[in-house]
């Protein structure tokens, strides 16, 4: 658990998540994204994927996801030229908010797919992570000879949580359905040719909803020979990327994020809201 965390609003979001992604053709090798025109196919080992899901294919068909009556059906750009249009759609769902402070703008849709797919895993490759680094450093408190996660650290995520909570869920899901062919293309490029991304997204939301809420202060321990802190509880330290992020939000903010995730899940699972 490093002193600087890279968790932003979309880490909890459904659009908003992967280890073994170095072979992904959309991303450069280093941490700094290159312009899209300079991106070249990368080579390397095949992605390490989760075991094949037991749920049937198309458990949550994209055709059953409700969209707003006036949702646009304009032609989609190519995936590698979709950044500006996708960001505009996300910003519109967020009430016109400037999302550039929270999201990395290059390769936006592929990064979002990779980030979402990574949330149930133990690690995420930082050069495919969608969110910008959270400002500040990890807040810790020392007392009684121990080191603890400072509850004041939760304030670092307040703006992101408030933005996510304010997103118009139906408008966001309508944009998601419009861009779904590109999201599915990006998911295939991860090395998952036989599964729908919407099924994975609902699965990831369920994983986030199951994140634990630790009782009381959270103890930290230093990582030997590294400028990092780890959770002292092995169960917490061994948790997934998504669960650790939810824990760092704090109980109150995590509950608010889960409330929004439940709203999004209902739509993504094909449950139409009452008129």
C-alpha cells in the first residue's frame, strides 16, 4: 500500500479498474501515455485472466439495458479516435463537470475497460489505469507504539465521491449503451473473446458491493526496504484492488458509492426504472 494512491472516482464507478496487460496494443510501455498516433502494438506475454466464469454467456444482454428515449444513435468513431467524444458523453452525464482532473484522457475507453476488469484482481498495471493520481499523500497516525490509517485521509476522495454520486445514472447508462461496441472491442483486446463486457461489468459491481467495512481503526505496518505501508491485517492486505479502494474511502463514503453502484447495477441488469 503505497504512500500515494491512484484511486479516483471511476475506480468505484461502473465506468470507471489489470495485471498481465503489458501486451495490450493500445498503450505505450512507459507510465506516460504517448499521443494516439504514436501508439504502436506491444509484444509480450499473454494476459493473465481469471478462470472462465461459471455464469452463462450474455447473462445481462446489452439489448435489455434501458436507455433514455432521446439517446443519440449517431455513428461511433473508431476506438483509437474516440477519446474526445467519449469524454464529452461522460462529462454530460456528470452535469458538465470537468473530468480531466480525475481521468486520464488518452485511450479513455480502453483504460476504463482495463480498470474495471482489474478491480477484482490483486494488482493493476499502472500504465493502463484510468484514474489520475489522488492529490496528497497517505495520511497516517501514530499512537500507542503503532501506526494507523488516519481517518482524515478520507477527505482526499471527497470530491471524487461527490462527483460520482451526482452522476445521472440513466444518462450515463445510455451513453454506455451507445459506446458499447467500442467497449466490447476493448474487452476483446484484453484477450477475452467469448464473453460480453456487460456481464463482466455487473460482476465487478457485485464484487465492489461485497467489499468489507472494517470496524475500528485500521493498523498499518511498513513494507521492508520500501517506502510503503501495508495493512497489518493479512486479510485486508490480501484484498482485491477494488476492495482496498473501498476500504480507503471510509465507511460513510463507501456506503454512498455502494448506493450509486446499486442504482447503476439495476439498469445494467436490464431493470427499467418506473416512468
